[in-house]
């Protein structure tokens, strides 16, 4: 999609009555949430396939946040 087409769509959205604009925003938010749920489910399935559990994920996050030998360790 071209920049001009995107700008046209945004201009049309801006010209919508408030109720219609709010409905559009709600529907777009629902789409984003549904996509996030699909991606989260796929990530959980991949983690399970690799034998990762929540404890392993938590340890990996801790190691990234607080590398061994860093402050406080």
C-alpha cells in the first residue's frame, strides 16, 4: 500500500463521526488482540515442542536482566 493510500485512509477515518470512529478503533483493537492470542499460542506450542517450561523461561529472562557476575550477584 502506498503512502498516499495510507494518508487517504487516515483522512477518511478522521472525517468519520465520533461513534463510527470509536467502533472502528474497537474493531481494530479486537483484531490486534486476536493476532496477539494466535502468536502467543504458537509461541507456547513451540516452547513446549522444545521442552521449555515456564521455569526455564523465567531463568532465561533473569539471566538477560541480571547476567552472572553482574551487580548484585
